[in-house]
C-alpha cells in the first residue's frame, strides 16, 4: 500500500512541477547572491537545472526499483566547475531545491490528514534523502575532477606562456605584451628573471614561491624544467628588496636573479644573466645571488667562452700561483674594483692595512704586466675581475698545490 501512496504523492508533485520550480528558483536567488547576479549562471540555465533535479527525484521516488542515473548531477558538477561557481554555493542550491520538494510533500500530507499519506511520506523520506546524498556525491566528485583538470590545464598554459617569454618565440596568442596580460603580470612594472637549481629531478627548490610572492603583492609566473625552476617576477617601485627577501626565505638551492629590465622582449637575455648569477654561487649553496647591473658584466655573461679566455689571458700568471696566494690576490683585485679603486675601502673590507692592499696591487702589476694606474690596465684587470666572478671555478682550475 505504501508504494502506491508514494507513487501517488510523486504524481501529485509532478503535476505541480512548474510551481515547484518557481518556488525553488525564487528561494535560490533570494538566499544565494551569486545566482541573483546571473553573471556566471543565467536564469534559464538555473531553472533548467532545478527542473532536471526535481524530475530526477520524483522519477526515482515513483519507481523505487529502477537504476539511478547520475548523469545529470555529474554534468552539472562539471558545468559549474567550468563556470567558476564555488562548490559550497552549488551544493546549497541543490539543498534548497530538494527542501522545496520535501516541504511541498509535507504540506500535502498535512492537508490530506490521512494516516496512509503520513506513512507514505515517512517511507519516501529515506528514499529522498538517500537520493539527495547520492546526487550531491556525484556532483561533488565531478566538480572536483573538473577543477583539477582546469587547474592542470591552466598551469600548463601558464608554463607554455612563460616558456614563450624565455625563448623569445611568440605564443599563439601574440607577443610578450599579450603573454604578460594572460599571465596577469602588470604592464607598468619592471621585471626580473629568477633561475634556481632543482633539488631533485624536476623538484621545486622554491616551493610555493608564486603564492608567497603574491601574499606580498608581487605578481610572478613560473616554469619547472628537469634542472631549473624558472620565473618572471614583476616588481613595482620599492618591491625589489622585499621580493629578494621572499626568495631567500624560500630557497633550498642555488638561486640566481637577473638585473631589472623593463621590456618583456628582453626576457631571454635576462634568463642568461640569472643563470650566470646562479653559477656564481658554490655548488650546494642555499642562497640567492643577484646579478650586477653593470653593462660590462652583462656583456661578459653573454659570451662565457670569451670571458674565460679573457681571465686566462690577463690573469694567467696569477692563476698559476699556489692556492692561498692566488686567492688573496684575486680577492683583493675584485674587492678593489667593486669599491671604486679605493685602497682604504678595500683594506676595511679585507681587514688589513691600506699599504698591504697597495703591495698586493703592485704584485698584480708585476705578475700581469698591467697597472691599475694605467687606463688600459685598469680596463683589462677590471674586466678580468668581472669575468672571474662570472666563472668562479676558473680561479681554482689552475695553479700549483700549496
């Protein structure tokens, strides 16, 4: 008897389907602002979804033995994920729809005041809420699977756009400016390229770096290769020091940072400088090295073989010295060049007397034949010092053992 009464209740609700859809629609847009704006889901689409959901439940209640087809909630979950509707809002809309049906059935049973209707309603309750649960599970699983697909696709697309910037090859959507727009990099910023060793095969050495920078208001885009984690970071005025601090806090391997540049068309050149900065750090270091903004140093970085040849040509006799001797002289030369040719400043940094610095400089003159008092000698020694900093291993590649 209960089955017949349940079928009768379902048939009654089916006859009032249009009214139930109107009630559920009105309650949904009243309680959920996102549906009220219609920016993501149109009124017609929401009504159609409510109609399908109510028909699904009523059909299942009227025919309890039939197989449950979850194609509708699965399709809805996928569609809402693609539209960007938050999952809690989607599930809340479903609850409102099913609550509308339940309230109508309860009101019907109360008006009939018939014991059999009440018993039928109680029997139908477990079916309705079981189906509602299955419906919600199917929708949730579909929504989450689609969201994962979309996130992977978005990340792959961002990675491809970043690769287009690094290689200088236009993306299908256009050149660097268009890529920056798609990557949400502000057009009025300056940029730096970051190159970090991976800690394992294709394993990030700057984990969560895009999020960490975003928390400080710094936009960035990243790509992971088997050997390097690469990024383009957009800096507004005053953000450079903060961004470097974030990089240092995240770095678990050698990390190089290019000088700032204004046009994303220069990204390939900046990548080379970031990799040169990375190479300045000793293997295994967990530190961040920012490349000098010196045009001379940048030029040398673009021609590493010429830089290596220059070091050997100018500093060859120094490189042949025992390890301790050549280290002292090379440290003195580099510090002297980086401190405006001041023996006093160099002495303070190296913790010795200015006369000691002058003595070491005379030794450099004697060994190389180039004087730091001669413009040509200064140019060659300074250039060699910059080149040596770019290829630090060169300082240890020659020389007698101490």
